[in-house]
C-alpha cells in the first residue's frame, strides 16, 4: 500500500504527502502491488484495494474522486488483464468499484432528498446482491476444485475381460455370407408337407348358388316371396352344431348379397316395411 497521509482533525480534505506520486511500474499499471489495478486519480494514486479500504474507513474524501476516470481506468485494466487474471479476481475489482460508485453518489444528493432515499433502497438491494455474489464465488471455487469428467477423471466402458484375446478376427464379407447361406437352401430338397395337418374344408353357400336359387324360385312364385323363403334347403346342414350354424350364416349372407346384386341389375325389386319387417323380393 502506498503511504497516504492521515487526515488532520478539523479539516474536510487532506492532501497527500506526495503531491505528484511517482509513476507506477509497467507491471503495476494493470495489477498493482496488491493484485488490483493501479489507479491514478485526482486525490489518490495507488491500487484499487487500497482506495476501497480507505473509503470504507472514511480516511479519504471521495468528493475529489472522478467517477469517469475511475471507470475508464478500471475498463482499461480489465481489457489488459483479460488473459492473465482469473475471472474471480476481476469480479472482485468490479464489486469494489461498484461500492466506491455507491459511496460517491451519496455525496451528490442531500440525505433527506427523495433521490437519496431511493438510492439507499437500491443500495440495500445491491448489498444483498453482493452477498449472493460472494456465495456464488465460493460455490464456483468449490466446483473448480472438484475433479472434472473428461479432464481429471475419465469414464470407462465395459470391464476388461482378462485372459481373453482381443485380437481382431478375419473380416467377413456379409454379402458373400448371405449368398452362401442361400446356396445351402437351394441344394436341399423342399420340405415334405404331405403330412402337414390341414383342417377339413367346409363347403359354404356361395353367392352364385344363391342367385340361381332366387331366380328359380321366383319363376314359381310370380308374386314374390320373403327373403327367408329363398334360403337354401337345410337338409344339407348336417353334422355338428357349430357346422350347422356356420352353414346357416353363410346361407343368409349369400342370399342377401345375391338379392342386392339382382336388385342392382334390375331383375328383382326389394321392399321392406317399417319397424324392420321381413324383406320381400318381387320379380321386376
């Protein structure tokens, strides 16, 4: 810290012992002796942390400090120390400068002015943000010291199979392998399917048979007949109950579809009363 004369009692502003401080060295213009930017302002010359300490202890008159010069020199220091100073240390410079700006702005307004009261409220919010910033910096430091995946530690895949050879085998042409497999199937005789189980076929009623049956019965009944009277003869529906039920359903379906087809061709007329009465088929 540079030597600064203590203020005398009864004096508002105190000049420094050296009216023209010596120019800082080249390495001190950016980081200063205490690791902070070296400032050359009206009423102060030294590192930023010294100015911050004197301001908090009320041992320096901030009215002589130019905010524009302070911010310009801080901006220059941040730009020059972009690659040499850690980010956390540069954040500390910004926090100290913001605190000095807050203290300096308090001198611009009376204590009882509305703007001063608003500035005090904003200062309280800013103070809370500073506390949160310190917590974030502490957390960032803790995270920085933790081992990072991909830099300090690395992931591994499946466990190593000790005692097994990991040498690469001969390359296999997939296309040739598939052709060889197909050739094996071509040389073999086709499988014998003669003994495969096949269910007994069930002779169902067809639409062609139903069409011929409808035309034949309508020749004997010129006045027409109900659709259920044109169903096939149930004498052939013999055997198990499930077989008879399936033949009966096929007879109904074939007769109905045949009647629709004949009506479409204009050979018969289909009529049905209300309340789903039986369908009556009449020759056209």
